[in-house]
C-alpha cells in the first residue's frame, strides 16, 4: 500500500481580510437576500459560485444598480465608482481589506506630499485599478525591467511626467506582491538616488503574503511534492507556486479537486507531500485535497 506523509503549511486558508469580506457578505445575504459587489469579492471561483447561489450579484459597470446594497470588494474600488453608486441611492458597505485600505492611505499621503508615486503591481489587478482612482498619476510597474525602462531616458522621463529634474519619489507595492522583487526595485531606485531630491520606500506588502512566501521556500526545499491550492485569478497563489517550482520540480498548482487526477503519479511517488494555499482559498478546499490523497492510498 502506498503511504504518503501529508503536511499542511502553517499559514493556510483565508487571510484575515478575505475572511472578513466573506463573513460580511454572508451576513448581508442572510439579512437582505440580494447583495451587489463591485467585482470578484475574492479571487476564488468556488467561493464566488457559492456566494452567487446565495444571492450575490457582481455589478454591471455599464449599468449600475439603484437603491440596492452594494459591497466594495476586498481589493477596494475607485472613489469615482463609489460616488456614482451613492448618487444612484445605493447603500454602500465597505468590504475593502483593512491592509489594502492602509496601503491606499499611504499612497495618497505620498502623492499629496508632492512625491511621484511608483507602485510595484499589476496594472489590471483590481487593487491597482482602485488605487489609480485615488492617485491618478501613480506609475504602476510590473517588475524591475519596467522600472529600468522608465529611467533609461532621464530627461524624457521627467518631461513626460511633468516633474523637475530633482524630484521626490515614493515607492510602494500592491499588497500581494513578492517582497524579494520589491526589494530589487527599492535597490534600483537607491542606485538612482542622485536624481531625487527625496526618496521614500514604503513596504505596503501584506504580512500574510510574505509569511506564506517564506514558508513555501522552506517547505518546497525539504519535501518531495508540493501542491498549491488557489484560484485562477489569485496573484498570491500564482506567486507561491512560482516560488515552490523554483525549488522543487515536483510542485503543482491546482484550482479544483479535478486537477489532482493529472498529478496522481507525482503525488504517490513521493514520501512527503506539502499542501499550501493562497490567501483566498477556503480550508474546505485544502481538506478536499487531503481527503483525495488519503482516499487513494
């Protein structure tokens, strides 16, 4: 009989911000029966499907609801969207993750103090779309290459963004981005320090994300097989998988229990198998993976 030792990552399941948003949504659905949300409440298809069955509706950005209860998704929403929803008589419930909200506040403070805000993030991520509604001239860079390109033509950069030769810069990050890459961006800006009158670096990355990344590095290096469970749209889940794959070729990203059928051989040729998850993955999905492996042994 094949025996595989199954290990769970310590930092697993919903993070506090996601848990808060889901709890708020369920309570509102129980009270009202129907609840609108400004986008995916969390980046997990199974969780969203369950909420939709209970009465959750994602707003149509071409046709906003009127006189309804609307919840802001955990990633936040732009002030313009919130203003329009209020003008249509909607009751707004703010489900923005407190850590995301704190990041927005820091970014806005940097901008108001005259700093050119540069943010390490993915421009089409809901959190960054919301931020651009708050700080319209924020420059979103997806990696070190993007940042280096901005500074290749120093004079052109300053002219394009209508800033003086010696200017103030603030670097922040999308809350789910990897800390190691953020450090690379900060180091590059430090190497350009002569261009700046003032340089501020704020680490706005969520601790829950950082802890999971540090943990997966060790787990992937010290175990035979790694399974990362999470949603297709979840950037922090994808990053956990990328980190694991660099250290362990037998690392797998799964979005549903059906994905396990294709990696049976990899699992059962291993002595130890670690299960980790993104911050928007519910524990029941983790438990389903464990039960699948156990049932096949």
